[in-house]
């Protein structure tokens, strides 16, 4: 069984992007980095625990890819450009086959974003992956949750509910097919909207990534901004794959699954606000960044988040999103 330093040498020392702004990386007590002049540092950390944030039998390559992607999504929500990461990996045993797959997935996500692995830690215990990712923004341009103003439009990227549907497909053993494969991939290998986040610097008044569910995360943005909103349920974008999988789920599961676009979470899309009349600008941004952008609601001065149907009638959603210390917070 390989030891800690053999694991590092065989799986994590090579194959990741190299950067000129890394003075010291893996192999010393700490990393030494050189942030570019005139830019501010942005840091995010996420922990993924087997059985809570992903199924214990999820492909190790997907675990590695997902662990970095969810962190990159946080940087996307701030308009940041990623640069470096550290990895803290807790393992029940040093399974070299699992580690090789995990490292391959992590490298794939790192190469896609140009992120250098500059350090971390490896220890024994329940399977847990913690990644810190660091990036930069031009000074004074970071996009915050706070900043939305009454009258502004609320927009979201991509489609919602796919990842929660993919997890449901895994849980209920839905047979493979194009729709199921699409939703499973949306859960296992989310696509952080880095180009969109950077394009929204100086444009979006507020932004957040949709990790815990649209209603929960939009609620955080509204609370930070001291405003409220009305969201049109029928405008929330869903994919054809989501609709196809919904019809194939067991009947007793379908009522909850219908709420996934509002409360399912794990899609890692961006939700943001823009001044009134920005639809043409949004359309051009979507085309430039290669992602669908949808106007789903309006910011209001009255606090709280209200969801309405096509006729304007209130819609009640029992569970607005993922709760980290809830009764059913497990994958």
C-alpha cells in the first residue's frame, strides 16, 4: 500500500498546469505565489463528503472533476479568473486505482481552467475532499451578492434541475439513455460558468452560483442586497432531458422531482441581476459565452421571494433548497 509521499509523487506532482506566478508549489511547507499587480485575490473553499455530497460509489474521476468544478463555480460567481488550488484529501485507505482515477478527473478540470495545484494534505479517515481555489480580479471589480436594486431583472444561465435529476436517476436505477446520461453528467461533471462570470464584471449588480437550489441561493442574494423579488415559475429554464427523465421516474418520486428546477441544487449555474431593459445585452452575452441566459423575475423593494405561476397566482414550495444540516442531507 503506497504511503502519503508516494501518493503525492505518483498522482499529484505532475500533469497539472504550470504557471509562472508559482514561486514554490508542491514539495515545500507552503506554497509561494505572486498575484499580478493591480489585481485582488479571491479565494473559495468547498468540502465534499462521500455519502453527503456525492454517492460513495461515484466514479473517482467524476469525484475529482466535481470537487474542483464546484469551487470554480464560486469564483465564477465573483467574476474571478482562477489561478491556483490546494487539495486536502482524506482517504479510508490508499487505493492506488481509485487515486489514479481521482487524479485524472482533477487534472481534467484543472487543465480546463488553467489552475495549478500548489499544495495540500493527505490523511486517513472517511472519504472527504476539500479544495481551496484562488483567483484574481482587477482591483475594485469583484461581483458580490449584495447590490441588486428594485426594478432590475433576474437572470439565470443554462437549465436548472438537471443535476438533481441526474442524482435521482442514480438513486432509482434509471436505465442509461441520452437523457439520463445528460443529467447524470450534469451532476458528476458540472460546468463552472467562468467566461460568463468574467463577462458580467462591471455589468451585473449582484451574482451568485446556484449550488443549493435556485430559491435558496436567490434568497441569499436578495437578503444580502436588502430587497425582495417575484420569480415566474414558468420562465425557469429546464432541459428536454429533464422532462424525459421526469416521465420515467417512479410515480411516487415525480411530485418532488418537479420541484428540482426551483430547489434541487448542484447545477452550478449563475444567477444574476441587471438593470431594466438589458435583454438585448443578455442575448449578446449568452451568444458570446456559449450559454443560454433566461430572464426569470424582477427585483422588488418588498423583502422576501415570491414565486408565481403563469396566471400570477402564488406558488408554494415546501423546500427551497439544500440544507447542510437538514434531516435528508445525503447523496
